[in-house]
C-alpha cells in the first residue's frame, strides 16, 4: 500500500520528501494521536428493535441506542461502524472477537458473563407477560400453562426461573409468529422485555394486555469480548458521565421509553 500511495505523488527530490516526512512526524508528535489513528469501533446489532435500534427509510441506522453509541464513540475518540447481523449470531460474534461491541438490548445474566464482558447497564427494564386481554395472570402462571420465551433469550431464562410450573415453549412449530399463536389461544402468554411488550399491546387494538406484575428485572448493557478490558473501561467511564449529565435519561424521553427503577436480576 505504501508503494502504490507513493507512486501517485508528483516527482520530487529525495531530500524534499524526507524533509516533508520529518515535518509531518514532528507535527504529529506535538499534536498527539487523533481519533482517526485508531480503527473504527465495530458495533454489531440486528437493528430490528424499535425504538432502540432499527434501519430508517433512508437505510441508515437510527434509534435510541444508535444515538447513544454515536455519542459514546465521540467521547472515546473513535469512528463508528455498524455491523448488522441476526440476533442469535450477535453473542457468538463478539465472543469470537469478530466485532468490538454488541449493542442490541442484551440483558445481563451470570451465564453470559462467563463468555463475554458487560459494561455497566445503560437501561433498566423488566421481563413481563403479554397476554390476551381476557386472560388473568393466575391462568398464565398455572401449572401446565404454555408460556413462550424465545430460545436462548432472557425471556426463556425468566420462565425457567420464575414460572417453573408453566410449560415452556421456545420454538415455533410453523410459520406463524408467537403473537399469532397467542391470539389463537394456543399460548397463555409471551414473556418479553417490557418496552417490546408494551408496543405490541398498544398496537393490538385492545386484544392484548400487559400484566403489571413482571417475571423479573432486566438490565441492558453493551457486550464486549472478555479480553477487551481497556475498551470496556473507556465505555464504562463514558456511560457513567452520560448518566450523571442526564444524557441517557434524555435519550429515553426522546424515544418514549420509561425505564424501570434499576431492577437488576431478580
């Protein structure tokens, strides 16, 4: 690459080129490294979860978490590059070190923390039950009641831990969505993160309802490879500063989100 770059320069005397290079190096030494001297921060997401992260009509990443990552990258002096991939590929990709960060409303769990590194939480919520409006909470938690939680998600984990008497359903048996199966009466409830469940309930025209009693708390964090300790420390510091300065709360309000009161894992 160096040879091809030099070949595009007009002919100059060797002494002129050496002098120019020395002047450039001295200038860099005086100014210090710029943000462009580090590679772009590769951030992976499925970009399929409004209002946190999605692709807008122009094909550009948008949403609450996208704006947060742009500010975090600015604060640590890195350019930002989004890598889109299916949700179930995100944790394996960061575990292998193929990306620097995953930002995709990933919940913190002890099992995941053995494989990857989490920053401090940036959003606290809960895992709740989405049900038909004519169902009761007691029915959903009754022995044998069919509760859906996506395979490998914190919703599946919440059902196993907090509704062990229910029948866990974690895989689709046909092309229908879990919402369609819920409305058809084949499921008693779906365990979901509260923001997504609330959006589904509001879009259902009154057919679905969110039950007030959550299964457990949920905290979202950025995910990094285990050995990226220096980068995690920088992101933690920047997140803490954004929290103190009210920037995280401002982002939540701007996107209509209502965080829970720091529930943690219950």
